[in-house]
C-alpha cells in the first residue's frame, strides 16, 4: 500500500482529491479510535465504517480492505513519531554515534510515555498477534527505519557494534516501560509514577547508550 495521498488517486482533480483524502483520513481516525478502545478484536470493516459514518465500500476502495488500512495506519504512526522525534535530534553535528542516538532514545521514551494510543496499539500487537498486527508493525518499522537512515546521513556507527540489536533493545525497553507505567505504575520494582522516577529512567537510558 502506497502513501495515503497516492493510494486514493493522484490523477483526480484537486477538489475531488481533497475530499477523498479527508474521507480517508476520517476512516483512519475512526480505526485508530477503535484500536485504542478495543484493540484488534474490534477492528472490523463494519465497526470502522459505523464509527467513520461512511459506507464500508469506501474502505475497500481507498485501502483495499483491512490489511491495506492496517498498513496505512502503521505508516502514519511512524510518520507522527518521526516528526515528533525531529524535535529531540541534535541541531549541531553530533560528536559521536552515541551522541546522536542518545537524544533520540530519550525522545522516544517521552513520546511513548505521552502517547496512549501507540501504547495500546503496541500492547494489542503483543497480546493478540495476527496477520493484521504483523502488517501494521512491519509498516511502522519499515517507515521508522527509513527515517532513521535518512536522518543519520553519512554518519557511521562504530565497527563491530551490532546496532540493530542495540536499537531493538532500546526500543523494546522504552515501549515496555511506558506500557507498564500506564498499567501498573511500576516495572520490576521500579516506581514509574512521578517525574523524579522518570528522571532516574532517563539517566539509566543515557548511561546504557553511552556505554554501548
């Protein structure tokens, strides 16, 4: 599935295309709301169409069904995250690869803490794995990876460093901490209830990145 604007017809006249983009975005917003409320168990053509106030045939026309819609949502979430992460990236040239990664890791931690929808979607992906959850997660990861490569530019990571594994550990830790904080207010005996608690987490995350 291509980007939303492309998927619903680049060749249409501008006014009609704007209307279709707006209707498609309404469908995406409705689908996100359902995901945040009831997870993928409630993620169906009929329920999404009812929430969006549209004919279900539009979902097939714009997205080719649920799988296409899931892919678009995954890509859109990645775009939202990457746009917000831009504000955490260093404005000056970083002195090292770790100097570049550190603010992005802290930014990702803060974004997951504040974004309940992405927390719930991530939790549902883990709790109820399916073809749809896999499509959404893969679309999100593909877009985020492309953005990271673009942002990194010519910077090279240290030789012998398994960056893919380290990034996966950082992202997994950030996701789990944010979800645990919302669900339980703690993780492995560590309180995650106050700003002071999260300053401890940030300090530990910085130490992990610098050490690696």
